[in-house]
C-alpha cells in the first residue's frame, strides 16, 4: 500500500507534467491557470500527511488525478 504522502506527491508531479506538456485538448488554459496552484497544494498536503495525517479531500483529488483507489 502506498503512503498517503507519496500518493499526494505523485499527483502533484502529474499536474506539473500536464502544465509542462502541450496544453490539454479539453481545456488548454485551465491547466496552465490552476495547475501550479494545485500542484503546490498537493505538495503541502503531502507534508501535512507526514506530520499530522492525510487530508481526505486532498487524497481524493490526488487519487482522481493518478487513477488510484478512492
């Protein structure tokens, strides 16, 4: 089983990849507008997960991004 902090970091990395790749066909400007903030939030949630426990909402978002279990 993957640790929650690792799941959050993986999702943050995926969002950064989306921002750095060609714009997504479904919403070219959306990823560039919210992607950096979303990745930063997921990184912050990963740090919190190691210190005080995972936020269930952040973990749900991370799993939606990576295709992990809910």
